[in-house]
C-alpha cells in the first residue's frame, strides 16, 4: 500500500477515534498537510485540544490510542503531552494534546492550520486572534542559540583535530542547527532551524548545506571560518537590533575568534 494511502487512512481513524472521546473539543493539522504542500514523505502533525476537566484522562491514553489507528510498528517517543508513532511504510504521526485553557494566540497558527473539528469554536477564536502576529524572540533566546552554536562548533573542532569524525559530525550539525535558528529569530521567522531551511533561500542556507560533512584536519580552518563569519555577522545584527548587549556581544566575538584559532590546531 502506498504511503499516502496509509497516511490518509491513519488520519481518518485518528480523527474518528479522538472525536468520539468525551472532552475532545478540537482537532487540527499543522505542517505540510495543513498547508497542502505534502509529498509522499510528509508526516501527520495532529493537534488535539481537550477540555480542561477531561485533559488528564485523555492525555493518559496518548500511548495506546495511536496503536489503534493503523498498521502500527512502534513509538519512537512518548512525551508528557505527545507521541511520535511509526506505521507501515514508516509513515510517522506526531500527536500533541493541549488543555483548552492553555491555548493562546500564536504566530505558529499563521503558518498553516487545518481545522478538522471545533465543537466549541474556541479554536476558531484563537485562530482569529492569531492573525497578524509575528515571531519575536528575547535577547536571552537569541544569545542562547549563539552560545550553543559556538560551543558545539568548538567541541566539533576539537574532535576533528583528534580524528573523531563520528562525534564531530553530530557536534557540528548541532552548531549549524542553532546558527540557523538564531538567523530565523533575528529575521522574525518561525524558528525551524535546519528542519525546513530549504524554504529560506540565501547564502546561509547554502553554507549550511555545504557544512553537512565534517572536514578533514587540513580543511578544518576553511570549514570553521565560513561558519564563524556568519556567526559574527549575526552577532553584529543582534547587537544592532538591541537583542545582544555590548558586553555579551564582545564575549561572543572573542569566542568566535578563539574558535578559528582552535580550528587551526593551535593551543
């Protein structure tokens, strides 16, 4: 059976079973299915809104319910409020459960929300209030991503020098991911990071693509120089936008300079 057919059947069963539960007020899709940009590899991003009084009883079923919706294989994760489940053809469903009282207007709703059930019209009200909202981030959020990116790249550079390419690849990918998130936040975009970066054209996206592989020791200076220059540019941008104070910016620039020294293999 084709993955798109399996996905459609899983979604139909999920909506039917969830909609039959007492207290489920609304069900909606996010992601590519909501935006109608799906392809054969798209996931099911399902959101379930539950009345506050019934929330705990419905949430406790989050592990069992997905096993009844289709040709179940396994859960890759069961969190406090969501599950990540795989079915035949490795079709994936991410299902989040929200208490109705916690639902607030958000710019995430402007990215594409497909309503499948809305018994109380509370979701419709939230969607209406979300129109025109933009993504914003605090200085703490943005500088936190800078710090995490620099730290991951620094550890990656050390592992490159040691020839530990497996570990280095994970660390460098993490560094690039947080670099992209910082760029998203400074540009008031959804903080997708590396997950959907191909939608954002430009030099930084191309640099991220080219930084997937870990460099050999001889290529290390060039590799980390490209990423460091973009980190420095973003720190300056954050400073200009008032998202990074002078002292923090100075420390971050010093750290970036030291990353370049480290990539050269100097003590």
